[in-house]
C-alpha cells in the first residue's frame, strides 16, 4: 500500500502564505505530516530568493504605487519571481530529510513531477533543466527550490498558468542585463512562457490541482489525500505570516540597510557577475584598499546560510587586490562539512570582488 501524504488545496491565498504554509512543518518537525500544498492567489506580488538584495532587485516605491507586495522566500534560493493573481499558482512540498537520499535526487524527482503535470495540462514537450528550472523549448515556464530547516525540507515553486502582466513586472523589478548574458532571450518577456501561451487556454485551479496530484502519485509513489490544517497548525501559520511580513525578514539582505553609514574615508564598490548563477557584490573599502565590509547576494541556493555570512566576515581586513588570500579564505567555507551551493565555485565570488575593484579603477 502506498504511503499517504496530506494535500492542502487553498485557491485564494496571498503572498505571505508562500512563506507561512511551511511554518507548521518547521515547528512541528516530524510530529507533523508530510505533504503538498497547491494554492491560488488573490493578490499580485514579487517573491525574492532568500539570498537576493531587495534594493538591487525591486523598485520598492513602484511596488507600493501599484499595490504589489514584496516577500522574501524562507531559505529558498533562486531569482525574482513575479506572481500575477490572474496567472500564477504555487505548489509547496514538505518532507522529512531522509525521504530522498540527497538534494540532487530531490531536484530531479520534483522536476519530473512538474514536467509531467504540465504535460497533463496540455503543454507539449516541457523538460527539466538541472538545477531548478522547467522549460519549454528554450523558454522558462517554472523555477523551483528547496530549503532545509532541521529535519524538514521545504520545496516551493510558482506555476505559470496564464500570461502574466509583464508590463507591470518590468515597472517593479530591476532585471539586470547580466541575467540574460548566457541566454538567447534578452528580456523577461522573451525568456518566460506559460500554459496559456503554450496551449491557448488557462486551466482552472482545480485542473491544476488534479494534474499535480496525478503526476506526484505517478512519479513519487505516494498517495495525496486532501485535508485541512489542524488548529495548532493554523496558529503557527498565523505567527509565520507575521514573520513573513516583518521588516527583519523582508530586509534580511538589504544593501541600503547594510551600507547606510559609509564614512568619508570609505568607498562602496559594486559588481554583478554572471557565471552559472548571478553573484552581486557590494564591497566597502577603506582608504588603504582593505575590506571593511562585503555583502554577496544573488539568485543562488546555499546551505547552511550561516556559512555564507561567515565567509563574508572572514574577508574583512584583507586587501581587496590580494586575490590569492581572498580565494583561500573563500575556499575555507567550501571545505566546511555540509556546505552546499550548486553551480557556484569559489572563483565566482572572487570574480565578483575583482570586477568591483577593476571597474572602480
């Protein structure tokens, strides 16, 4: 008999729930059920990756002007995601960390689920591109990622069901040209696609639910049974909604906040470097050319996240032009047990520093 996981189908959520729905699993750990959530939206918003700098990724004034809510994902990497209430849905996944043997398998398996679900919705030849992208031809239809909190893994993906309001997205998001340096497409509208664009119709939320349930049961071998949150889980959800809307979480990575007080004898340098992932570097130098502070941000995924912050601290006091010492310090983080940062090498961080210094000169 197949294992049973709970399915939560919530067709009228807001952006805060993309973070809050994982709260009960995090707090209850293995005392809570494994399961999947499938949600629709009643508001339009922007979802930032956990490691993105809010100030370089979105225009907060424009977001406020157009009623677009900005939230930061919890632990989940990736880039800026636009959620159009008329065109987007989300799928969340939560499971115990020993369910899949490793994160690479989790990406491959969930990627296959998403591909098969899109096929059931009529999309022709969707395919999974490791790590975390599902594409149709060369256009992206979905991105997804995972975050680990103790013994629980949280997965999150935004689905492109209808054609989103790309004019609004272009007004509120700051999409750097480096994002497309390794792609044939040179703009977001050329880069993304949707079920509507591929099939000529927008499926109902119920159709989307059924497609994902069938695909998940088919690929993972687990039966999904629709249910509801317990009273205890609902209390935790509300607490996490408050956390997700707090300035502490939303501005966790903020260059304006981090570098709000730059002295006259300091200079703040900046660079974007696109390897396989985008590395954004803010580099604060003193008059001797040594690093007083540094902040790395971007669309990458990393765990444990504390290791990234420790790596930044380890570079303070070093000469910004001493690439040998900088690289050795960066590599110390890569030698720490449990460090994972797919598609980002130590040299990518060094390149971000080097570009910032060279462009300044």
